[in-house]
């Protein structure tokens, strides 16, 4: 088992353009993920994100509450319409007393593949081996669990349609 990368997949029963909006539009992404951004996702630019409870699941929203308000910078790497969205961030950067700016980031990639049953969303976060040893295991474990939850949240968000 690799400890450098997390890989998750989910089959989403929604049209490709709808799934693409859910992952590439910063406002829509924030609704299911649980973060509020100060701007759109643009390749080569950074946005600031503040953790907020997700709009999609009250139970998950309550679990996110302790981290609400924690700011973080997201470095947008790629916005390739209806195919790939990628960004870098400091994983599990939740201690307000720690400056994570000097630490390496991980790369998070969302790739979309149309299938007969819907759209296969693949999420890969890589680069954990470069994270400082004292944080590496907790960051990997927290994000592995987090991505499992996020695959459920994006599914719920898309099932709600345009209501959210």
C-alpha cells in the first residue's frame, strides 16, 4: 500500500457538464465540500478557502464545525474543461498556531470519464511522502477518511440537483 497517494473513485449518475460544474465552479464545489472561496478557480492562480460546514449533509456538517473558519490557500494547477481539475494545498492544515507556508503541498486531481452508467470521478491526492514526518501519518489518515466522505457528499449534492 502506498502512503504517498490516496485514490478514490465514485460513479456519479449525472450528466458530464453537471459533474464538471460541481467540481470546477468554486461556489458549487464549496457547497458540497464545505469551504467558502474568495474567488473562482483559475489555472495558475491561488484562492483562499475558509472551512464551512457542508450544505449537503447535517451529520458531516457537525463534524466539520471544529474546523470552520480555518483559512487555507489553494493553488489551482489545472482547469481542463469536463476532463480534469487539479490544485495544490497543505493537507490537514488545521492547527491555527502553525504556519504551513514553508511545507510542501500535495496535489489533488479530479478526473472525469464518461461511462454508460454515468460519470466516473477519480480523486487522487499525491505527495504525502514530502510532508514533514511529524505530520505525515495524521495528514494521510485524515485526508484518506476525508476523501471517502467527500465522494459521498458530491454524490448527494448531485442527487439534489439545482436545489442547493
